[in-house]
């Protein structure tokens, strides 16, 4: 039995392909030790880059059990050389950078600073509760799922500031959204070109919007592929028949 992790577009594509192949699999959005009621023969990790650290215990468990763990790892985005981009390595650094940028911009414009958040709802609470939030309007882009929209509302994000849309988005669409919401600062993660990081950054630069970019955490993930085709080719060659 194959365990497929992730709620990304890639995970949905992989799910359809595994189904077509007639392979037994279980698709999960998250993983806990209690999840493994049946020991999988293979784990396919198509979760976002931000999940790499919290899934480290699962990778260790797979090593101990000699279970193949194949990670779909998007190539890192080539970051343009721009003074508008503020790259950081951790979420804590991102919050500190936002504190500085929002504070400086608030003093400069003398009003509310609009932060366009494309890092999802997972760590949104830490932004809402940060000191700089009192000077900021948070516009959050999440997947169009009821539970995610409800989660944003429960944390105080008003409906008009919740952008529930399914990407990937072109540079033109990103520009239109940033302009419509009056974005001053973009908060995003490096999810690779497949996650639209390049189009978000290029759109922000063209509009003169500052970007706080959370770079990818370097982890040893063992077996990796860079796209869905490579992953499926590996499955076809190595999964039990």
C-alpha cells in the first residue's frame, strides 16, 4: 500500500495517476504516528516545502523500517537581484523582517500597511498576533476550501480580505490581485516555479512591492525527484506489482 502525502496540485495529479494504474494507496493531508494503521510499502511525499521539517520524524521512521520515501522536491527559484526582496531562512526571521518593514512603511506613509500573504493559513496566527499587525491590513490567499476560509475568519481576517483561489497564477493575475488589494508588502515562500514563486516575485517587483521571501529549509530528504513525471516513472519501476 502506497501512502501519498500532500494537498497540493501535484498530489492531486499523482492521486489520479495512481488510481489509473490500479495501485492501492492512501492519500493524507498530514501524517501522525497514529496514521500508520497499516504499514505502507512506499511513501510519496508531495507536500509543500514548508512541511519538510515537520515530516522529518516520518523520514527517520521510514529509514528504520526500510520503507522507501520518495520526495517531490521542486527546484529552488532563481531570485532576482533586487533591493525590494528580503530573503529569510526561517519563519521567525520572516516575522522579524515584517516587523521592520511594516514599521518603517507605517511611519513613511502614516497609515495602514497592506500585507499580501501567500503562505497559507498554517502559520497565519503568528502573523495576526504579531505586534506589527496593529498597523497592517492582512490579505490572505488560500485554497478555495471551506475549512481554510473558516480558519482565516476565526483568526479575525474579514471575508473581503480572504482570496480563496486555486493557482498556479500568471504574473498578470498576480499583478491584478496585488493592485486590486493595494498590496504594499508580499509575504511568500519559495515553493519553486511549480508553485508560482517566480511569477509572484516578478509581479511584485514590477509594481514596486517589497517582498519578504521565506527560503527553502535545507534538509536531507533521501530519494528525490523534481517533477510528477519523474515520480511516476520511479513508481512504475519500483512499486510492487
